[in-house]
């Protein structure tokens, strides 16, 4: 059984899609959901599915405690799902090419530190882009710089708000992230 951990900081809608998808897979299991925020909505989602949860601080992550926790759970892969902290080098090296992130824009556009959630969709809306989408990429020590493994785009030329863009992109994320993650893990 391949053990997967989800790291998330927010409400957890993508984590929910991942957990639901992998609950039907007999070879890949979402073993745990970790978060850096004690009040993150993703904790309740994970508990509702019977998935172990844990919390860690930024300092604990930097001091190697997160890596130790992942190792104690025998984690094989990490899926980031709205996780806002930079992944430390020790974890990147330990999980070489086995950490994926989802980004709600067409990288390399609208990327980097501070570009998450509605910040991205506002940036896209304020640009002259007529397409947006989502990107799944490998995680490196630099924000949004890892190799792109999948992108899909959506026409936003008729969108009248950043919220409309966010809604279209989120639908893509929920559909594609579990499937692409599964394909990468099985490869």
C-alpha cells in the first residue's frame, strides 16, 4: 500500500476531492492530513473521513519535526493542497520527485511568494489574460518553480469578477488533481 500525506492550510476542498478519490483505490491510501493552522477546515474534513490529522508549527517544520512525523507514518508521497508554507529542503530531498502541488493559475504566470487563493484570481482578473486554469507541479525549494506535470486551461474572457474565475478554476482542480496525482504515484 502506498501511503500519502496531504499538507494543507485552509478549508480543504481539494483535500476532500483527493480523500474521496483515493478512498476507492485499493493500492493508494491517504494516511494523514497535516496542517500548520489549528483551525483549518481541512481538519474537520479529514476527521469525517477517518483520516489521521496532525498539526505542526513553522518552527517544528524547520527543525525537522514534520519530516520525522512523515517518516513515522511511512509516507511515500506528499500532496500539497492549499499549503501556504515553503517546504524545507530536508523534506524535498527525502521525498525527491514525490511531492506535488496544485496551483490555481497557468504557471509560470501569477506565481511566487504571496500568490495563493484569491490573490492569484485577482491578479488574473486584473491582467488582460483571456484564459486561466490550474497547474500541477513538482515541489522544489522555490515557490512554484518545480517541473510542470499537468496544466489545463479555461476561457475566462466572459468572467466579470475574480470570484467567477476562482469558481471555474476550482472545478478544474477538483476534477484533475486526484486523477493526475494517482497517475504520477502509479508511474
